């Protein structure tokens, strides 16, 4: 197997005296789609923030494209080819759609510029229609599209999507999953967190289930779809 794009080994993360992540191993291969699953409070977002340098780890190793990144500043990790669509979207409310996209634009690690402004607007027709609107003038679904589009403008090798469809209307949810499928087909690795476990499993190659800050299960996504008893035990569904 080729060297993973992201390889985390033995990650321990604390919030104050609270031990959140306990010896977590996590990997993402180039071009792979991974579903990160678990009930609320099991450590999914903490793992993402630990990998992105947003939350310091107390033990373990994090490597991106073979380079050690434990303790690296978040901007260094972003420049190593890691994109992030955070829970809550994090768009700039006083900037227009175009300004939100343009401020993030940069070539990829290998210099590629596949995700031009024109391509992003073609991928998200709603954003093209609202290109001059400010962030606060967009619906929740449009803000999520803008957050994804902004991340694509950085030409990431891997894209983390935390709570990809939370709080969105069903029609918009379907559109977001279609977009995630297109991103996956383009060769960008994806790590997806979402409460709809069936959609996660349908759009990923492999699933990692977390329980109380540890990896409780790692399996091919399609096999988990056929094992509802195991999912019920781990996810309470």
C-alpha cells in the first residue's frame, strides 16, 4: 500500500484535564473517501481539529505526505494540501460570495490550479447567481456551498467536511451530497462527518467509528451498510 496522505498514530488530546482522544490511529490514502462516524461527543471534531493543528495533541505523531506535522501551525498544515469545511461554515459575513472565494485562492502543493473561480461557480450555480451577495444574505445551504467552494479554491489534496449537511433542507442536503460525490470523483481525498450514516457510507470507501475518544471500528463502508446490528450498537441508530 502506498504511503498514506495523512497518517496519525497514537494521538492523545486533552481539553484541560479532560482526556478526549485516547491513542487514536487514523489514516487517509490519496484519493480515498473516509467516513468519520460516532455519536455526539465521541471525539470526531476533536480528531479533525487535532489533525489540522487547531487543537494541540499531547502524545502521538501526525504525518502529512510523509512530513511530520505534530505541533505545526494550522497555516502550515493548510499549505500542505489540507482543506477544511468547518461545522458552522465559517464564511466571512461582510465579504461577497466572490470575495470569499477569491481570498482563499492559491495553487495546490504541486502548483496545479484546476479549481478556478469559473469552475467553482459552474459547480455551484446558486453561488454564481448570488455572486455579489454578502455572506449574511445567503441561506444556510448557500453558505455551506460557499464554504466548500472556498476550500476547493485552495486546491487541497484532502478535504475535511465536518457536519456536511447539518440543519439543511432535504433538497439542499441532496445537492450537497451530489457535490461531495463530484469532489470525490475528481480525485480529492475526503473525510466526511455527518449524522446521516447511510449517506456517509454510500459516499465513502471506508468508515471509522469512534466511541469515547477511541476508534471502535474500521471497515469498508459497503460492508457496514449490510450490518445494521453493528451500526445500531455503535451509533445508537
